[in-house]
C-alpha cells in the first residue's frame, strides 16, 4: 500500500458502509478545466420578421373551402406556377393546373407568363362548369407577387373571382 499514491480514507464506524468497513482508496482528481467548452449563447433571428410560410400556415387554419366556395391555392416556384381549387370540407381538389401542362404550353408555344394567364382562364372555365361563383380564400402561400402570379391574377380578376 505504500507504493500507491492514492489518498487513503479510514472510516471506523460508518453509517453508510457498516461498522466493519475497510479503508478504500480514491482515484486522483484530474483537472478537466481545459476540456470544458465555453458557453456560447446564440441569439435568435429577428423576431419581428416572420417567415411567410409560418404566417400562411396560421392563415390556413382560419379559412377553409367549401364545395360552393372553394379555397384557391397558388404556388409559384422559381420557374413555374401551380394552382389548385380545394374543397377542405370534403378534402377534394376540384381543379389543378400548372404551367408545366402541355395543354397550356403547346397551342401555340408560349412563355411561362403566358401559360400562367392560360391557367387562370382555364380555372374560370372549370368554375363556371362546377357552378362556383365565389372563392372563399386566395392563398398565395406567402409568396410575393411576381410576373407569373400577376398574369394569373389578372385573368381571374376579370371575372371577379378574387375576394376583396
């Protein structure tokens, strides 16, 4: 025991280890001060600026579409435009159109802005066929108005389908 450099603790009558406890050795304490990582506090982003997607999800909870007054959902990617008429009560898509569809792009060949206008005109035709004269909510998914969305909205606004 003299060869070991650990401190020895003798406990004569220990409550924890009983009256006949033997001495035990503690391992040496290693200083780990250099191993600790510094506390880094990162601030959140600007809380006043809210993500358009988060704001749109909150709005979607408030507005739902019905068979006679569906919700118009428009998504605009970097190059294309997608539009859907959604009946949220029956969980149905009443109309789907995009600028990728050949029926909107081929006769005659056109740009995506012209195809977006054609999607809007086709949406009007489908609404008339389904006896839909009102759209409950225009949902542009938080996106800003670009050229394709403007061309789509102009085609719809001519027939009075955009809610005020």
